[in-house]
């Protein structure tokens, strides 16, 4: 299966990952990404705006990423998410 047809992606306990790659935007079928306990990730790449099929973005136990997602200057970057935006501390 080609990566561009990937529908869900779950990252957990990845404290050593400093950021997600810009090519994340190439996963155009992605609907439900989850990021848990990845304290090294502080922001989402600009290409997140290319993921127009997103239904839910689930972020848990990533305090700096949560701050980035809820900052006024970034809210519009996530406005295309069709349903619930779930961001927990």
C-alpha cells in the first residue's frame, strides 16, 4: 500500500522526535492522526494544511504541541479539520 493512501497514523512515546517532517502533507488520505507522549514535538509542519481529509486530530500529553495548536496564530492552520479537535494536556 502506498503511503499516500494511509488513513491513520499513531505516534506514541516518541520523546526523541523533535518535529514531524514537512512531507507529512503528502499523506492526503490521512483522516485520524494521533500523537501521544511525544514531548519533543513542539509544532506541526505547515503542510498540515494540505491534509484536507482530517476528521480528528488527537494530541495527548504533548504540552508544547498543545500550546502551539491553541495559539491564535495557528488556529486557522487547523480550521480544515472536519469534526472534533481533541487536544488534551
